[in-house]
């Protein structure tokens, strides 16, 4: 879907994007930004859980047929995006929480 230029691309189909965010995304993701994550974590802890496991997940789509090496600008940009996101995730962890690294 994400490689499609059709109406099935979530960024081009607002109702589809809304549906995906409220179903699949909501099941597996705490949020798209710090505010959403903090709100979700608060809700989980308000239910009585002592801690959460936070993980920053970033998928690299890549270009079909293009092989990138460790020194390529695109690879470095992807690694920097992951590093920044992971460090932001670590700062959201509170006492009793865990941060998953992968």
C-alpha cells in the first residue's frame, strides 16, 4: 500500500488513514509523537500497570533494486533518524518502564 500511487495509499486516502490509525495502528503503537505516547502510557498506568515497554520502530522502505552501503547518504540519514527517535523514546521512559532496542 505504501508504495502505491493509487487511492489505496493512506496519505492519499484520508478515510483509509483514519481507519488504519484507529484499528491496526492503535493496537500496536502508542503514538506518532511524544504527546500521543505520553497519553497512551498514562492510560495504561491508570489501569494499574506498573510500567510499560517502549520501543521506537522505524521501517526503511528502500528503493527496489538499489543496494546501499554503510557510507551512503541515504543510509546515514536513516540511521540518524533511528538514533534520534530512539533517544527521544529513552527520555520518555519513567521508573518501572523498559526500553526495547533493536
